[in-house]
C-alpha cells in the first residue's frame, strides 16, 4: 500500500492539521505552538499607486479588527513592508532613473517607519504578554504604526518585481530583516499591485529583457511593455510590440527555458519559498488588477503620461475623486494559485479595501486553526469495534523537534464512547477523527483532533501517516 503523509503541530488553543503530501517517508511540517503570525506586505511603489497606497492605509483598521476576531484573539504579530522595487541591474537603471543599481534602500529590505507612530525597528511587533497585555514596539495604535511603514511613496521602479521582493526579504539576503520571520509562525503575504509582476531570472538571462530590442518600437523599448506583456505571457498568438490595438486570448505566464524566457519562473519561486516556510503555513492575498486571460494592447493615457504601445487595463474604478486602473495580474494570480484556498484575489480598482482586508484575515485565521485533513486521506473506518471513524493513520509526537535531541512518542487512537466523544478514562495523548462538513471547502471529509492531559511542550511536532484514497 502506498501511504500519504501529513504532519501538524498543536497550537495552544487548538489542534492544527495540514494538507496531505504524498511520499513514503514522514514529511515533518512545522506549525506554531502558539498563535504566531508573520505578515509581509508587498506594496507597489511605482508612480501610479499613490492613491491605492493611501486607501490601504485608510482601510487597514478593518484588518486589525478582523485579527482581533480570531478564535484565540489577536495573534502574536510581526508585520513588515517591502516595496515592489528591487535591484534589477544596470539594464533597468539605464532605462529608468527610478530603477537604481545598486539599490541599497529597497530590494526586499523591510522598510523603516516614518513619523512618531513608527515602530522601533524594521517591522511591527505586537505579541501577548504573560499577563494578557500586549507587548509592542510602537506607541499608539496598530493602524498608525502600519501606516508609518506602509508610506513608501510612489517613485519606485516601473518594472515592478513583487515576487523577487518577497524572495529577497525572506532568503537571508538582508541581515537587517533578521528576526521578522519566526520558525514556528505562519506566514501571510499580502500584495498590493496595479500592474503584474516583472521579476527577473537571476544572472544574464534576466538582464536580456532589457537588452533585447528586436522588433521593439521606441515606446516599447523605454516602457514596461517589454516585460508586460511582451516577454511575460504566452497567448493564442505571439505578442507584437507595434503601435495600434490588438487582442490576445488564452494568456498565461510564460514558463520554461526558451531564449526569450527572462522572468522568474513561478514554480522555481514556490520551491525556494517552500525551503523557507512550509507551503501549508503560507497564504498569499492579492489586491491587484483582474487576472483576465484575454488581454488588449494599444495606446494608453495615464496621469503620469501616455504610452504606446501599452498593456490596457483589465479593471477601472474610482478612488476618492480620481479614476484608477489596474492591468492584468496574470503572473501574480498564478503565483497565488500555488497555495490553493490560501491564495486569494481582490480587485485593486474597488473604492474600499476593507472587505478585501477582512476576507484575507479570515483566510489567515482558517490557515492557523483548521483541523481538516486533506481530501486524499481514505475515510474508510478500520475499527468497527470503536465508535466513530478510525482512518488508517499512525500518529507520533516529535518532542523537542527544534533541538538535536528529538524523541518520538507514538500517540494511540482514542477509545471512543461516541462518534465525537473520546473516553475520558482513555490514554492521553490520543487522537480521533470525525466527518466534518466544514472541511469540504478545503477539499476534505475529515478533521483530526488530539486529546491531551496537558499542553504539548513548545517545539513539539506531531506527524501523521494516513492511507490515501484508493
């Protein structure tokens, strides 16, 4: 029999289970022993986003309110901000003064706050103290502290590299970011963008996007058209850089290692992030241009000037008294889709971001508290003498997982007096499973629970091996 493996760690107030991964060996996935949440905001700071940044700062109170509504109350927070501007090398710098190289102030570096509300450090710390009070590195409100670090301006590079900024913020490139990402915390990424990602591959392959001028008109040579859409997407027909209107269908991110594949491969990015944080501990929330698969090109007039050819908007709206646009976030949406239900989208063109911020906080809460097993676990009852459902699973406590002295302690199935009632005189810890309709939206039929006489030791990891659906 081929087995699937899942793993979980118990948070203080709930059992926290995860999706199934396939393989013959145990896959140890780290989950918080307390309600720890690291939130990384990636904010587009190009010239068209000032009004959208202000709206985000204005509506962030809805996010804080939603965090306070978590089942266990406000989680232990780290909140940081990076911009969409990274060091793209001399090729980008020669095309635009807003894309400097070297870039020592952005490039995935967590941004310092501005003004008296700024936190003391490169990110917000807001955690529960032993007496239930909040220990923070800022004075005043969380909303004001966020506004201070989110005030990143609108003079950044027009070749927005949201995804490269995420990687550079988390991969150890910047010692200044140390401490933001906690090993046992869940990670939520929030991207505010009105244009798609233009992150380059590393090395000379990426730089070719700025040096290849074949077939480009003057307008395309100097603008972001050379990235979006020219070298970013594959559509029903090759995209051309001439002026005039054109429509392309069935557009998707370009992938592979062809001679014109200059951008960061999304699968490669997902794999590199998985080495930093288990994907089941991550959510990606977009406030971006609608990711339509049909795109149009032509002349476009925007407040900062005109562009011909240009990738035309996929959404329009009004923020305050100003008209706003968003261009298709095709690559961004494809990246978020790597995270299944934990990847969400909201339109950047809406006049109120409060519903989007509330919804994304709800996704984070579900990620941190779900008991659901994955849909591939076989729900067949293997023990007719015990009440309820007994799937073919083995469960093990990994004590002191974070240290070099790991000890494995098997956890038995709970004797059950009813389908959802473990025998109070049975062993502790023990595990039991149940049919759970709330798991259906996550692709599952079952949730799994651990009963303990005392809380698990900090750093404890519980791994579960289950038979997959035949």
